[in-house]
């Protein structure tokens, strides 16, 4: 009599394990589907962000080219202005030299004739 009750107990235990494991398999499958959906959502977001980054990259490259062009133009203007400043400095030096040379003669003329 012990043997049939043992078989029945083992049968019940196996049935319980199978039922629990079947239930667990369903839960695991649902969890897997949930994770798959989340992975697809994250992948879609990543692709959208990649597209935004690529579009910004094009704008950034174009902005960089524009800034480089503007910088080159400003450097040319700076060089031209520096040339003008140097020319003005040369003229000022020439005038100061003339003043040093002719200043005493002008002062002597004023003293002699403008009294």
C-alpha cells in the first residue's frame, strides 16, 4: 500500500511542477515580449536621435564653413586696415619731421614779421 500512495504523491508533485512550470513559461514569454517591445522602442528612439545628430552635423559643417569664410574675410580686412594704419604712421612721422625742421624757421618768421 505504500507504493501506490508514493506513486500518487509523485504524480501529484509532477503535476504541480508541470502546472507551475507551464505558468512560469507563460510569464517568461510575456516578459520576453515586453522586453522585445521595449528594445524596439529604444531602437526606434536611437534611430531618431541618430537622424537628428546627422542633420545637425550637416548644419554644423555648413556653419563651420561659413565661420571660416567670415574669418578669412575679416583677416583680409584687418590686413588692409593695418596697411592703412602703417601708411598713416609714416605720414605722421613725415609731418613731425617737417615740423622739427621747419618749426624754428616758422617761429623765427613769426617773431620777425608778426609783431
